[in-house]
């Protein structure tokens, strides 16, 4: 069956006051790092009011949720994923306050459009907290979430309306060196400097940088100050982020990084601990899904349609898209050239353009979801491309 997109989009327009009010309420009450209690309560209450069965605290996170609405048996399962955490000290500088309202608008419009006799389907909305700090999706998928989905769709604010082709796999480590404290002038021979080990490790990364593939990125910082200059530092701590567009290539870089840490400890005569802080995978792109989202964004009238982003950072959505076909529509609401995680993003958070982005995002996701539900051949083509690209891009 074919869906009249104008009618579908009008259902989203009918929801505009509720959706934009919801976005503003999340914006005005920024929450962080798995403590997004009010955002969870707001979104789940709206889902329950529209007939979704809601389970809170899924996948190991108290402020996560899973909401399901099913029609019939055996149809496709469309996943809508949203984030709602802010940035500590900045607020909603990445536009996460828009995501939940946009996907709820999409889900509710699909419900209404397919209210009569239709092919069976299931909508599953996942709330995924702590994206900025913990990358909750990476843990949630290991804890059983998302695997039931046929596709996973997201929305994000952006300077242009576009999709992504890929993202960088990222392993981030905290390294703690343990040495022996001594007076730096009177008894330097009795000291073993943990900070020396950290500095050697930084230099080792610089030497490694010459011998990695072009897409490899390596960053580091001192995450705890070692103490006064007249004391041999007994403790030193650094954080290292290693990235590549290939998860397989990244594993090789990580192995060499661990050798650098071991060697630095040997040179300085200290011990060390390594803690993996997060492990984000590279996305497996599905261009048919990207094209489907862009087609619906154009039909919806979204502004500043642009080519897919080739150069991106890292995201926990990559862990989902490594296992399940997925895509994210990025909807323009700030001027071209504006960086996320900036005050400019915050300043635009309750603007007319931000409100419009919620609506454009909802219409885009609703249109794509209806296309996938009503065209089994399209859904199969998406799955086939994902399987093929995973073999080539893993």
C-alpha cells in the first residue's frame, strides 16, 4: 500500500505545539551522564499516552527506556533511537533536546497513518542516555538492546540537512602510572617518576603517528596533575583516544599503543594500570537508507539539503549500526559552519529554526518508516546492502 505523504506530514503538523513544548522543556532542564530523570519521564509519559508499552531502565541504565507499539504479527520492526543528555557546563550544545520530540512525532504520525487495515508492523522507541559521557548505546547493545530491530533510525540537529557515510571507531583508555615519591633534590635516586612514564608514552604516540594509516587519529591529555616540581611524582594519569574508520585496523593500533605504555613503564621503572573507558565501532553505511531519509527530507521541505558527510567523529550509534542497518537524518537549524558543542548551538536551541527542525525531523523519519513498512522489497534491499557492506567495511 502507498502512503499519502502530505497527509502523513499533516499529522506531524498537528503535533507541533506538543513536540516543540517538549523540546523546550528538555532544553530548559539540562541533565547529564545517566541522570536524565525528567527527560525520561516526559518522553515515556507521552509514549504511554499514545498506547506504547514502556519499559524503563533497560540495558543497564536507569534513565533509558524501551517503548513498543505493535500491529499484527510478523511485520518489520522499525527502531527509533533518541538521546536527551546535555553537556556539563554548557547545556544542550549538541541539540539532543530535539531528538526525543522528533522521533515521538514520527512514531505517532506513523500510528495514525497506518491505523486502518495494513501490513503488520512494530515500532520500538529506545531512549539512550549519557551519549556525551558514557556512550550508553555501546553498553546497551551488549546488554541485549536493539537486536530485535530491522532498522535503527535517528535524528540530530546540524548546520545542514544531510546523512553520514561513516564514522571513526574509537577506543579511549585511561592510563595510571604508579611510581615512588622522593625529594627531587635531596634523594632523586630514590624516586621513580610516574610522570616521566606518562611523558615517554606521549612521545611514543608521536613516534607511532608516522607509521599508521592515513585515517588513524590519536589524541592524549594529562587527566590528573602530578604534583609540585620538587617532589618526584608517584602518580600520573593520562587519557588516550585512538581512532580509525576501520575497527579491524584500530585493533592493530591499540596493540601497538599497549606496547608503548608497557615500554614507558619499563623506562621509568614504574607500574601501570590501563582502563578501557569506551569502545565505539565504525558505522557500516547503508546508502539506500541514507537516500531514503534524504528523499523524505526533501518531500518534507527541510532546509539546506547537502551531500552526506564523509569526515565525521565517533559515536555510540556506530555500535548499533555495526550490527543493524541504520541511519541518522541531520536537520539544519544553525548557520553553516557552526560547531556543535558550542554556545552558538545553545543559543539556537529554542529558536524557530530549532522548532522547525523537530518537525522536519519527525516528518522525515515518519516518511521513511512508512516506506519501509509498506514496501517489503525496500526493506530487504536495505538488509542486503548492509550485509554486503559489513563484509567490505568491517
